[in-house]
C-alpha cells in the first residue's frame, strides 16, 4: 500500500515518481529537490475489522534552498491534512484501498541538512483506510 500512497501524493501535487517523489527510500542519485514517502513505524490494525488500517506515513522533503524546502513540505501538509473519502489509485494490479481520513501528527518540521548540505523537512501522517 505504500506505492498506492506515494501515487496518491504524486497525483495531488503533480509530482513524478522516480524524479520528484520516491517510495520507501531515496536512491543515491536522486534529485536535490524531492520527497520520499515511507512507512517507518508500525501502523494499527484491528482484530474486529481485519481490512481497516491506520498506517503511519513519514514524508521527507529535501531541497537545496531552505525556503523552497519549507514551502514544499507545507504544500504537502496543506493538501493531505484533513483529507477524507477517496480511493487510493490502484498500482500494479494490487488491491484497492479507500481513505477515510488523513491526519497530520504535527506540522512539517525542519530536521537539518543532509551530508551534502541540502535542507530537509519531515512530516508524519496517519492514513486511516480500508481495503476494498
């Protein structure tokens, strides 16, 4: 489902997977200005509702210019925070998922510079969704 979430974010912000946004990790040769969608902590599942998931998603934003990084991270936040009731795009003939809500755990935060002095922001979201 991480590929579906990445495609959803890419579609909402007109980003290109493999160029502007990556799934799971950033390759060493990735662009200076990009995003990465990751599942870094366990989500929540429910015994009574086996197809319902609360997925914890981290989105890292990187940019060579501080304010561009800040603005790009906030653009994602403004699109995702409070979003509800839409199906995720189906990727590679995989299963379909419906988003109930997307909740930001907090606002995007500056986390410093990487090893080549590019600026980075991080934001974490809970995707509450159901496998259709």
